[in-house]
C-alpha cells in the first residue's frame, strides 16, 4: 500500500466519522495497511508497519497517534509467530489487530461509565477545549438525570472551546464559554475540573491542549479536584521533566514543523501537566492515581 | 549446629519430657489422624499462649517443653526442621539468661538426645506415610508453619540495636562462636543515635585477629581492613571488591570429607560476613549480592564435582558483576543521555561512579553542558569527582554545600547517585543528598536519581534515624591556622560529635529514577521489585 493511499485512507476515516478518536482512525488505517501489505518476511512487515506509523505521525502530529500506533504494533506481535507460512502469521496478526481495534473502540464508553458517577447533582464543572471523551462523560451524566452546569474555555488559537459548547448545547446542558484568562477568576465558583488528554506519560502526567497546565495550577491553589479522562491507548513512553522537555514533534502541528524554520516564533499547541497537580485519572483500565500509571505502563509495554 | 548455647538446659528439659513425648507418639500411631490434628491444634494454641506469656514475662520453661514437642511431632521435613531449629535457640537463649529449670535429672549428651529425637521422627514419618498422605502432610505442615510464622515476624538487624543489652549479648555469643573479633564502640554517642555502632578508625578489628587467621580467609581480612579504613568506598566499589574476594575464597576452598559443597560453603561464608559487618556495616547492594551468591551455591547439584562447581560459581559471580553493574551502567547512560540537552547546567553531589560515567559518556557524545560539583565535609568526596570530570575536559565548578541556594538558580538539572532505593520509594544516599533534593524542589529544578536495580532493597524507611551508619567522630576534628579546636572533645562531658553517613530522601523530591529497566517515577520502585521477584 502506497504512502499516499495510507494517508488518504486515514483522512477518509476521520471525515466519515468525525467522532472517532484520531488514534482509532490511525489504527484502522494501519490494519488496512497490514491487510494489503506485500512483504515477504515478518521483519519486512514490521519495518513497513513502523514506516507507516511514522508516515501517519507526520500527517497528524498528536501524541495519541504515536502511542496508539506503537501499542498496536506491540499488541499484534505479542503472540507466537512460529508458523512456517507467512500468510498464516499475517492472519494471526490481522486477527489480533481486529481484536485490538474492537477493544479500543469500546474504551471511550468504559471511561464515560466510570467517570459520570463522580459528578454530583448541582455540580459546576470546568473543562478545557474540546474533548470527545469529556463529552461522552457529560453525556452519560446528563442521561443519568443529573443537573450540572459547564464552563468551557475558549481555548485559542483554534477556538475549539466554542465547538464543545455547541455540542453540549445540543445535549441541553447549560454551558458558558469563558475566556482562557478567566480560569483563575472562575475557579472559586466551580466544584471540579475535568479535562481530556492527548497523551498520558510515564510519570503520570498528561499532555493536553495548551492552557491545561494553567488550569491545573489554579485548581491546586484552590484545592479543587482535577480529573483527567483518557483511554488506555494514549499511554506513551515519554518522561518529560518540564515543559521544555516535551519533544517538538508533538508541540507543533505537522505542517508547521515542515515549513517553518524558527520554531521560537510559533505557538505550541500542547503543554505538559505534572502528576503532582492531577487528582485522578479515569481510564478504561480503571480509576488510577498518577503513580499507578507507571505500573500500568510497565504491564502494557513489558 | 546452632544449638551449642544453652546446651545444658536443653538436654535437661529433654529428659523430663522424653517419656511424655514417647507416649504421645505411640498414641498418635495407634489412633486415627484426627487425634494428631487435634493435637496439632492444641499445640498451636499452646504456642500462641506461650508467645503471649513470653511478652508479659519470660515465663517457666513448660513453654519450652511444648516448643520441643511441636518441633518433634511435626513431620520432619528438612524445610520445617530449620525453622524449628531457628526457633529453638531463641527460647533457649531466653531461658538461658534466667534461672535454669528443674535441674534434677542427669544431663544426657547432646548427640544422644538428637539421635533419639531423629529416630522418633523417623518412626513417626514412616507411620504417617502408611496413612493417607496428602491431607495429612499439608494439615500437619500448616500448623508447623504457622507457629513459626507467629515467631517475631521480622527480627531487627543487630546493627541498629546497639543500646539493647540482650541483642548485644546475642551478637557477642554469635561472634564468639564464629571466632570473629567483636569491635567495641568508641566515644560518646549522641542520644538520638545511641542505637547505632560508632567505631574508631584507629582500632580496626584486624588488629584483634591472631596471625595466621585460621577461620577468616586472608583476602577477607584484607577486604575488611580496606572497608574500615575507607580505602574502598562507594556502593559499587564495595560490592565489586566483595565479589572478587569471594571468588578468591571459592578458589581456595576445598570440601571437607563427608560434607556437601552446597551446604558447607554457605556455612563457611557466614563468619566472613559477620567479620565484614564488624569492619563496616553491609550496604544494601552488598546484601543483595551475598543473597544471590548464597542462592547460587545452594543450587549446586550434589553430584557436581568440586572443580566443576567452583568453576560454575566463579562464572556466576563474573556474570553478576558484568550484568548488574557494568552493563547496567551502560544502559543507564543511554537513557540518561537522552535527558541531557545542549546548554544544560548539571549539578552533581559527592562522587557517584555511575553519575561520573554518565557525564563522561555524554561528553563523548558531543553534548554541550557544564557541571557544578557540590561537596561537603568531612569526606570531601566531590574532589575525586571533580578530578575525574576535569580530566575528561568537562567544564566544572566546585562549591561546598553551604553555597547551594546561591548556585541553584543557575542549574537546569540535578543528577544524584543512590546507595539504595527502598521499597516505599525513598532514596538512601550520602548525607546531604536529601538537602540538595529539597532545595532543588524549592527552585523547581528537576532531580534525577540514577540507580542500578541490584541496589533496590525490600526495606522500608521514612526517616534517617532508624537505620544509618555513624562514622568515626574524630573525622570532624580539623586543624586551621595551627589550632585544632575539637582536639579534646572527649573531655567535655556535654559535647557529642555526630558524623552521619547516609540520609533518606522522600519520593516527592525526586522527579525521575533512571534504572537499567528504563525511566520510572520514584513511586514505581515496588513494581520493579515485584517484577524482579516474579522473574526469579
């Protein structure tokens, strides 16, 4: 399968189902790539897969695509591939790939089910930018006949918060869009903060849309619980020590990385929130404290 | 055998209860297994009661009789036999320190007693095997296991019980038995640390050994002297020196007739280890290395020829050093170099062989950084680190630890070595490390600890008082401008000099631990320990 076909397929996936997580779309494309792959050896197959993952990362530079791709590759190869016939091995890998895909398609629902019980009746929730997982959680809470109000930050430079407000409005949840600068002002009014994540790192911290770190620091200062909701395929083997330590390929959009020379002039799209500021993480593996994330990662990757 | 103490009391008690026991055994044989089970339960209850009474007052030796009973009537599997023997010396010692029992009957010889006991146990075992095996064995082994588990679950190591006279007595007896000289404490100890040993460097225990040393191998004597004089210092260096000395010991070892190498060699090593811990308390890494060797030795199959066994053990020691120390440091360097970026200002404390290795590797890989070496009295180990780094060509700055808050605003990262990583995520390292981590946290500077996995230990500690090491207090005496102020510190009654060696750093101050398994947060140390235990 050609590179451009792969990218086209990926883009098509996202177009058809706008609600799907980008990592899920990436994994679907990788599965398709695997099915159409023509290599003769397992090593060649793995190499092609790795190249495909890199190609997808270049298209959509989110952390989730990178982590999802690597986990997919590990999952399908984590089985005995001692069959003499290559096509048999491929079938085994494809089977496992389908299994993986099915599992992660259900993960958002699992997270939603876990988290909505933490939203009490009459709660005021603050969230940041547009996250489909947070939307699912709020959907579940609303379906449970809970009354709550939501404040969403505008989240410049792409005004993603306004999109989130529209979606929440459709669910008949009272929502207010606030400026990014209002976070400190409004923190005393809210009861809890829920954000999504683009990636969960080894230390238990999260990588998310820029402005999340600020929100976490404010909520810590006001002693408000700061919850993160993320699916398990977003766990990534990075360990940033501070904001500077996050690799550039995640901070900026893929096209900007290719065209712009001086990155100092560019606006980073994500930031890193250290684990000390996070109260709990809701994942499809359960409700975890930040220190438990490393445990889960060791289990996932070893 | 371990029962050489309290011999007299042991044998006296034995004769009184002998008849009782014989009767019981006969009873057990005749009647069904229910009786023995009941009996076991009764014995278990009595043991529990005994433990409670022992806590209130060192009671009458009837308990001891029951203990002996329990140890006899249990299935004499060798596994359960050793906990019994271990349990036996404890109450025996206890009663030895008080007035002895009804010393009416004449004492039989120890060997005869043991032979009789063994004969009885054999007959019992034979009778048991006649009956149903499975349920019987497990039922009878469980009551055996639980009473022994009810024994003091974790015995405190003696090196932190120096102010307890009973523990001291026990240690003295043990060392006497092993023919290892006992080192006496030196000088006034600060009251908070009176439970730790404090030795003087001027009196190494090697002076108290006669020449030629019969019990202790000369390479071990040399090693002990090197430890106590501080010639070999640093966790990795001490472990490697220990393993090389053990290699020499194994080389010179020859199995005595009628003995098995796997058992005898382990017994031979025990007095060496006691001697070394008298010279300087063992570190966590040395403890793990010794555990590994002992396991390897006891895994040698009995039919293995001596030369073959020795060769195997030498290989095993070599591979341990290679894997856990040398290759581990390569792996750690690889991960650590990812964290060093151009333009970094790195702070290091004291002299850690691992951190020095990392910095030298990073410099070779053309990373541009400069180093600030922080040092502290009385050891001034930072000078050695400074020497090594400057020789490589790395730009260095040298400060004492009192200037730490002055220099920290310039620093971008802190690299620390570790002596051991405890099971609750605390880092045990040279004294001063926790201070550096604390101030770095206050300035928001990331703190990275580099530690190989063989230094991970199962101990839990939350403060630096409970278990530590006191160095020679005379080290704090310094001569400036021809005047030595603390020269006569011993004459001043209210003055104590404290020279601590280690301290513990809580995991909140550490951002990242780099091990040969990868980069983990400090709270994941028990996970690694768990994974390692599963592997073994």
